[in-house]
């Protein structure tokens, strides 16, 4: 892999008005840009037409993680100063790795209060890059308390308030634990998934709990120096069998979202066989990476200079991707979490 991979090579100018602030009423009515990864050719569709672009024998891999209402607004016990806590990862019991704002004032030992004392917390320790390890205390069941007090942790570029919490969940979200949605999956409806299965496409579910990596920008100009945050993933025996069978019979493995892609590439051995199991992954995919399993990808449009735009460039080539992005900008596609989608095949 090139030692000369620079962050600035993945920059593009994005007009602010193309950052989608609200989800569409109909999930599958978003636009879909199809990119041929070999030729760079593009075509334009409506998302529900993705059913016509899939073939019998394909395997569609979906990430069934569920976003928790991970944003807690509270105050410090001593000064009553306002504090915001973003839950990133459950470590053990009621200890979480978190992102705290303002961080400087939340030193080890500080007590925090949420919902007039329904939930209390103590800062136990510092973690990587200024994150805090926090222990919570409460009555009852943590998930129920969180559901009552927490807010959906929308990315910072979305400034509108979300009217319907469920619109930041996929229709197949099942396993609680994410600090952000696997947004490529937001375009699917239950009806569209039924239609795809009827066509003879297998659907495999894997889990990756989306964590801090989603929010962390690449700071180093030399891409290879970027530090990826670890995220927890799980691949069941059933999903591994579905994916391996598809490869054996010559079908395509099509991941919905960069998180599904990173999960199966992390779970695969050098021969491209996916192994069932769970663990933490720090996989960083950028141009020069050889995909072991994935053949095609359904994904949203990503931030300039992000690890995600680097991942799609590894699949389709940087020039093809940036040209397609310029075309999307000229045709006023909507970008990022609530935006339109791309099918790289």
C-alpha cells in the first residue's frame, strides 16, 4: 500500500445545502446513484429500484445493530454546571466509555446527575483521546431509564430536531448497542426486503455496534497514521454459512453500509472464508486494500476526507468515486446520514 496516501486526496467541496437535515417520509423514495466500479460509469435511479438491480443468488448483508438513545444531558453534582455525555461502548456492568462535554471540568471522581437524580454517574478514569470511563447508578433497568432520559445521538452536521426516533433506526434493528445508525440501511422498508427475498436474494444479518470512529475525523495528513477506534462485531453461524455458500456458487456478496462491509472483512480469513464469532475490530480500509469477501456495496454519500470515503475509494477507485460525487453534487443529491444512496457494483 502506498506510503503517500494523503488525506487531502479525498477532499471535495460540498455545498452546505446538500447536507440532508430531515429523513424523507418514504424511506425507499430516496435517490440511488449506481456506479460501475470497473468503468466509472453511472446511472440514476430511485432507491426502491434496487430490487431490479439485485439478482437471484446474490446475498445482501445487513447490520442489525440498534441505536441506543446515547445522548444524556445533565449536570455536575457539585457546581450544577451543564454536562453532555455520549455513551460509546459498554465495558462491563454499568461502566461505559463515553465522550463528555465540557470534558476539562469532568475530572476523575466527578459526580454527574441526570433526570433529577433518576440516573447518577461517577467519572472513574480517563481513556484514549480524552474519553471518560463512567459508572452509572440507578433504580430498575438501565435500558428503560436510558429510554426515558436519553436522546438519539444525531451526528453534529444534523441541526434539526428529529421528530420520530424510529427514523434513525433501520426497520430490522435488533441488537442494542450503537452510538450511530448504520445509515445505508435506513432506505429499506419491510416491503422492499420481502420483494428482494422473493427474487431469490439471500439476506444475512451481522452486527457491528457503531462507535466513536463514526464521529472522529482523520486529523493526520498521512492517512496511514490515522488511529481507528475499536468496535464490537458479531457474525452468527447462519450468516457465515449464507455468505460462504454465496461465494461458493459464484453469487455476489453485497453489503449494505460500510459497517456490514467492515464486519465481514474482519471476520474473514485469508482465503476469504467468513468465520462465525465475535470480537473487536479496528479494520481501516483504504485504497490498496484487497477485499476478501465483498463484491458490491450499497452506501450513503460520505464526508470529505473521512475514513468512509476512503473505504468506498478502495472498492471503486478514488477517481471514479470523486467523479461520481461531483455528479451527485451537480444533480443535487442529498448527502450524509439522512441523504441519498449509492450502489457500487
